[in-house]
C-alpha cells in the first residue's frame, strides 16, 4: 500500500506570515489532490496536480507537484485567520483506492 | 443538486447492535467511497466502489459491509458495533476512473457515531 506522509503535523503561526506544508511518498502517483477541512465538515477539494513539476495557484495558495510525482507542497503567502483548518493530501493507489495523508493542522493567530 | 448526502448526522449505538449509514449522491458519479476519521489518523478508506454492482475493500474493512445496487446509493453496514468503531464516517463520490480528474472527491457532511 502506498503511503502519504504530511509534515508538519501541526503548525501555528501569526497572521501575515508565509508557510509551507509538505506531502511526501516513496511511490509515484498519477495525481495528487489537496483538500481543506474545517471542524464539523467534510473535506473540500482545493486543487489537483497531475504533471511532474506542475505549479498551480489559488489566490494566496501555491501548490507544486514534484518532478518525480512522489511529493507535493502547499505554500501560503500572507496567511489569514480564514486559512485555519486541516489540510489533507490524497492520491490514487494503483488499485483505484484513494488514500489520504494524516494531514497538517494549521492555526493562524490573529 | 444536493451533492453527497449522509444520514444520520449523529448516532449512538450499544455494543453488538447493527445499523446502516446511508449515503446518496445526485451527480451521477461512478466512484463512491467510505472513510472513517479518527484523531491523529487522517481519513482511512473502509470500502469503495467503482460502479454499480462492484465493491472492494479499503484499508480498514473489518466489521463493515457495503453494497452498490444503484449508482446513487452506497450504504455502509455495521454488523455488530464495537467501541473501536466510534468515529466520524465520511462518504465521498467522484467521476469514474477514466479521466485525468477522476480522483477529485466530493464529501458528505459526515456521520458521528459513538458506540458504548
């Protein structure tokens, strides 16, 4: 079974700072998805990265897929309190199983 | 469109009881899945289905059964509830595994289950 490891597990920073969280694996994925989950709700899709080296931007969020398609990063510029939440990465196993990392719990302090 | 709906939102069971968690989607998605979410464990795949009549086991299938008689519905059955099954359960759906973005999932709001 392929594994996705996310780091850091927890991150608490001041509003306005920049941050990067990571999603790593020893396996190759055809695509990776990033989700954000708020308390009491289901995860919501932010982006899908497909091509090795791909960079996608969603306002202040920048997502990058590693050249070898084994890892991905999420960079947030000038974090806001509304960015607080659990960030999850997910990828497709070879057998059509979609697996998730354990997530990075992000807390932005006002 | 309602998207992915789950019922009930909350449930308390006694050890040994059985119950069915309902999940339905109105997006004509082929792929549906069930996850459980426990503190510090992320989302773990229980069972999934790539289409009506087809189901397969995920990472943690023991103690759970599923069926997929229609495209819209994917119920999860707990056969004999145990305290270890206390968790938040999420159902999700996505387009069929035939295109680039087939793994983008839409999640329901979750069912919070407590087994005493």
